[in-house]
C-alpha cells in the first residue's frame, strides 16, 4: 500500500524559508518520478517541481531559483526547500507519484506566507 505523508508547512513571513518533506511507504522513491504540486484557493492544482529517477529536476517558472527539490534515498523522502517566499506561494502543497497502478497523493501541507 502506497502512502505519502507531507510535513513542514506553516506560517512564514514574506522573504522567509520553509522546507517541506514527503515521506513514502510502499514505494521506493529513488526509482520513480516524484513531484510537488500546490493548490491555492480557487485555483487549479499546479506542478511546482519534479525529481526524476536520474536525479534530474525541473521547476515551474514561478519558483525557479527559489525552490529546490531533493531526495534522500536512505530515508525514502523527498524535500522541497522553499526560499524567498512570497504571498503567491500560499497554497496547500502535495506530494505525488504516478505508478502503473494509479496516481498517489499525500494529504497535503499548508503553506501560508504573510506579507
């Protein structure tokens, strides 16, 4: 059974930083593509960053240079380091992995940036 558990969200002032974590069970992150998505109220869920099996990464234009996705294979955990946060980063952040058996999502972690 695949389970993804996000943590690390919270309230932060504009310009601050947070690090989100996504811990997995029932799946090995290192052999799959893992993505961080976010959804703000009234908006569609959008891709923020992905890390591929190779370790390569890509980012949404809106977070390039500010966010960094990384993976700790020993802990089977993917991180999202978020720096220089602004109010537009306020959203619920979700971890995602797509397998042959379907798409799996965590419960989400709320990030609120105060200006």
